[in-house]
């Protein structure tokens, strides 16, 4: 899924952004995304590891830092991060070149 992100209202600088998929083994963040609630006891914004995915039910099983496993029923509840198109290649959102470009275009 590709979309264009307006990084700064003042300059109207645009970079392409794509959301990453939650894959087995990936470390992702939980998101309490109405109307899709997180399981009771699993807080919003914590890092979890994707353990499995069920093709029949479309449920993800994730494991938190203490080792508890949770069933996530909606993909909207998992944020695997993003990548930005810069210089003709996709770079992770925390890449130094991406961060520099974001700072440059937002000042």
C-alpha cells in the first residue's frame, strides 16, 4: 500500500511512504485502533513479536516482553513501521538520511 505523505504544511514537501507488513518474527507496536480494540490487558504502544498468523481466521498471535502471548484479531492493531522513498530506494523510517530529509523539509 503506497500513499503520499505531506511532511510539512509550510513547504508542501512530499515523499512517498509505504507501511510495512506485520510478518512472522517481526517486532511491531500495538495500536488501539477504534473500533478494533486490543485484547484486555495488552496496552497500546508496546513492542511485541509476531509469533504466528492463522490463514483461516486472519488472527495474529504476538508475544510481549514478559513472554505472554496475545491473539490480535485485526491487522489495524499492529504497526510494523514505514519506509520512505528517498534517492530512488526505500529506506526505513529511522534511517539517518530519512531523518535528515524530514528535518530539512520541516524547518
